[in-house]
C-alpha cells in the first residue's frame, strides 16, 4: 500500500534521511521513517537526492524492529524534484545567523586578532 510522506531531513553526504508519513489512515501517521538512497526510484541516471519539504509516495518495509521507507518516488508515480528536465534545485536554511536566541541557528565562530609582539 502506497503512502504519502514529506521529507523532513536529508543528508546528501551520508545518503540517507527521514520522511514523515502524512496519511492519517496509516499506523505510521506523523512518524519520521528512515530512507536510504538505494530505496529511491529515479529515472535515467540522475544524482539521487531528496529535498526537505518535498512530498513523495512510499511503501513501508518492516524487518525485525526496523521500519524503513522503500519504493520512494514522486507523488502518485510522478517525478521527484531531482528528475526535473529544466531546473536544478537548491535549498538553504531559513535561520538568521545573527539570531542568538535561536537554538537551531549555526554557531558563530569568534576570531581572535593576532597578538604577536616583536
């Protein structure tokens, strides 16, 4: 049974991420499930990736105590964003680097002036 999900996190360098199941009728509703790049179906030798916020169709595989997404594709058999013929997509964090109250903001590194004296 195919479910609809939304990519919540994706790590390109590691080749895996998590998809939050959106189908209210599913026992996995609102859970983040693991997905590996080998379980993503794309056409024609494109770089396999997912984008946070992208909606996908998926099946769920349970082996032992592990629940994984398999047969991940565009919604209802459509194309994923990475398969678009004309465009390449990039994404950036919305966090403001200068927002010190935001716990998810990147940590700013302080630089020290060179204090060597002759």
